[in-house]
């Protein structure tokens, strides 16, 4: 009977697809609440409902949307199983936004939405630029950017806002330095990057924001072809020339912003808010370098600001933790839920001394897992390891009130819209 029911559902879904035609997420102007409730939070914590779902079954049928069946994966081991499997799952979302799979035109490109062998080919261009040796060259510049933004925070006085004056500008300026964007164009590009993860207005808002930034980056790449600069884009052009297309190179640059701007900004703001609730720990970061690394890793696990990984599309019928996933089903790995999985020694408490007692001490999923793990993870951690201690040194009495925290409500990347602070000077 179960098999017959499955076959009937598959036949119905095929008929729906034939009737409505290809799915284009760009036409979605509102995402239903039944789909996005896992993105909601209670302060720093995922909703209790999410923990209840994970404890009952770490793999659950979430809902149906536009003829697709969506599965929600909330367990650590189960997320790793999905994220490491490039044979049975695809990351290629392009057919769902009016773009052919593998097309070298359109809006979507870069590593996050690409499968092997294209993913393997593209990543080889980017990986050398994120080695610790090359990133070490950025360390003095990152430190200078942090100090400059601390000056701006102090100058703001009674109007100081940690998000506006510090948390957002630091990673934005770091990525501009990394890519080699001209100073005079940075404000223009900044306006194009803020609406990418907000799902309030569905695909229409998200992909509209992506399209605007992609147009700028395509133009930037074309100009770099003529006169390569010192940044990542110019370096790749000098080393590989026409072996990489403008579309692919713009996609890699776009991915650097996608993966490193809102995520790092959210970590800087939310992480500081968590630390200010523990003033002794906050001040110790300024004086005890050995405490910084474990604290950053625990903040990454505890906050998991990238709430879900890029959607995976089942390429074949398969079994996942006892559930039958059908070809074409969408599998969503909830990284924040996996980060609280008690089966691997994690929980809902923030503990920078968690150490080797937990698999999540440094093995969290905040940067993803497998071949799509964030290539800029070490750069992000470098920024955090520089910024938190510098903030504590400059403003040991920094203060904020929880009732003044304005959290994002419906965003794949969780964070604060604003965070007024008293710098204590």
C-alpha cells in the first residue's frame, strides 16, 4: 500500500509539473509561513519547535511547495550525510530560476549553485587565494580596517550603532580589499548587497538583489581584463587568463560577497551581543590570546548565523535515515539545529570552554560541510579573531540593552538590523 501511495503521489506531481510548466522561483512574491517557520528564532536560539522536531526524527517531511516535496534535516550526522554526498544530490538551482543547468549566462553562477565537474573546475581557481599563506597578507589590512571602524564607533558617540558603524563595514571593506574593488565604487556596490537573504518577498526580492550585484561585477571583471589589479579578480586573470569566463569569474566574486559579507557582519554583531552578556569573558579576550580561538569557534556553533545550507535536489530515489527521498525532492539541512544536536555533545548553552569534550568544539557545521564547505572560512575566522579582542581593548565597558536589539525576522542569514551601544567613553 505504501508503495502504491508513493507512486500515486509521484504521478500527481508529474501531472502538476506538466500543467504549470517549469518552476521559476523569481516569480514567487511571498513565501508561505509553513515553509519558512524554521528560519524564525527566539533571540539567539532556534525555536523550541525545531528541537522537538529533531528529537522526534532528525529527518522529516517538511511541506510541499509549488509541486515540490521538501525535507527538513535537523540532525548533525544526517546533515553531514547529505552535505557530503555529491553523487545523489545536486546544488544546481538554475533550472528553477529560468536558467538552463550549466548555462554560462543568466543570474546564478559561482560555487554555491554548481555541481561537479564544474564545481571542481571553479574551486581550483579560488582555493589558492584562500590559503593561510595568502590570507596572512591581509592580516595587517584587516587590523587597520578594524581600528578605523572602532574610531568611527567612538566618533558616533551617543548615536553609536554596532551594526551600522562596525559589524557591517568591517567585512564589507575586507572583501572589497580581497577582490580589489576601487574605493570610489564601494558605496555603489554596498547598496546592491543587502537584500539577498531576506525571504520576506520570496524569490522576486532575493534574485532581484542578486541580479543587480551580478551586473556590476560583470562590468568590473571586464575592466579587470583590460588592466588586472592587485585583488583576487586581477590575480586569477593574471594566472589563468581566458581559461575562466567573465561569467564564472563574476560568479566567484559574487560568491565571496554572498559567503562573507552578511555572514561575518551577523557574527560580529550577534557575537558581541552574546559576549556583552558575559562581561568578564568579553574583557578577557583583550588580554588572553589563547581564549580567542575557542571563543570564536563556540560562537560560530552557538549562533550558526547561516541557518540553512543551500538546498539539495535529489538526483535519484534514495534512502536517508530510513526515509525514502524521491528524485526531484528538495532536502534542506538546518545547520543551526544540527549545531544544537545533543547526540554529538552539543546543547543550547554557550560554553567557550567546551573544548575536546564535544564534537562541536571546532567541528561545527557553521561553514557547511563537504565539498561545498565555505572556501572563505579561514578568512572569516581571522576577521572575528582580530575584531572581538580589538573591540574589548578599545571599549572594555561597551554596553547595550537586549530590548534594543532588532533581530531579522525571516532571513536565511540570521542577524541584527541594528544594535545601539554605549561605548563607555
